[in-house]
C-alpha cells in the first residue's frame, strides 16, 4: 500500500502518532481486519515491531484485538478515534495542569525562583532583552511583563491591535486597575469594533484616539519596553516580531514622549 508522506505527516501531527503507528493504522483502515504479519507487509514496517506498534495503537483506542487465533486486529472508525483522541487530550491536559498547580509554593519552585533571582543579579540590565517571534509568543510575553506593573502601563497600538488586547488582556488590565496602575492606550478608533473595544475598557484604562501616528509598543513602569517591528496589517501572525528590552533610560524617555502626544489626543467617546 502506497501512502503519501504528506498524508502520514498530517496523521502524526494531528493524532500524535509515530511513523510506524501511522503506517500500520492506515494499513489496517484499508483492510478493516488483519493480522500483525499482514499489516507488517502492507505498511512496510519490520515484523519485529508490528506487535509493539499494534499494542500501542490498542492502548490509544485506535484498534481492537479480535479474540481467536491467529490474533487479528479490527480498525476503530476514524470518527470514533477522533473523539477518543480529543477526550484523551483533554484528560491529559487537565491532569498536567493539576500537577503544575500543585507545584505552587513547593520547595521546587522556591529553588527555581532562587536560582533565577541569583542569575538576574549577575546580569547587566541592558542584557535583559530578546526577540519575540509569533503573535502568540508576543502576547504571552506582554502578559508576563505587564502583570508585574506597579505604577504605569503605556500602550500605542493599531485598530486591530486594540481589539486583540481587549479580547486577550482585559481581565489582567482590570486587575492592574484595581491595584492602582495607571493604564493609557492610544489607538486609531477607525472601526466600530475598535470603538466598542475602547468602550469595554471604560473604568479600566483611558483610551484616546490617534490617527496621525502608526506604532505598536508598550512601556511598563517607565523601565521595560516591548515594541513590534512590523505593521500587523502586513504580516501573518506567525511571522510577527517584537523586541523586549529592559532599559529604564530608553523606556522613560519613550514614556515622556508619549505623554507629550497624549495631551493632544481626543478622549475616546
């Protein structure tokens, strides 16, 4: 049986299978019921490995072992396999999250924090910088950075950027507001979606309209800066790039320049 590499690659990626498992599973699907030896020949998998592979597939819920001799295997319908994989993934993820939650406050985390604190003390502040690739990675680091804000968070973003930040960061911004952190956001309020996003931030952050400057950056406490180097209209989220720098000298200067422009902007209505 000839199966395209691209097809096998998708099976491995979506169903978390290794190459032999993907080959044997597709071979069994093409037969419905078959022995390990037959599947080994069809899938071009070493016979010595076929039993281990089928046992693994059985544990994952992809196949059922038929009673009798010779031992045969029955393919579970793909739709059912999909549901089983989803269920197993949810269960595995919930278990893993529970284990990670149990680590909070343990000696392991205390020791890791101690190592990190000691390491940071040996590093020059200007060395605490890095590039962030991909919008998901960018937003994860934005959330991490602003979570520790003590006095101020300053943002300049695009129309769609404002909408994304409300969708992804609103609960955190609410928390910061309750802690007394001053949050200022400047963005072009060109669309109904952006205007609604600004309204959703009422009482949480002050949003003002800016239509003569296009930029994407965040300043936290006048000490850390995250700025995006591309226009989000021109780049796929996967290829978005940001730079994070811990530099009070530059960050405070950028914060002050923002303040000068801020006084000229119209308050969002």
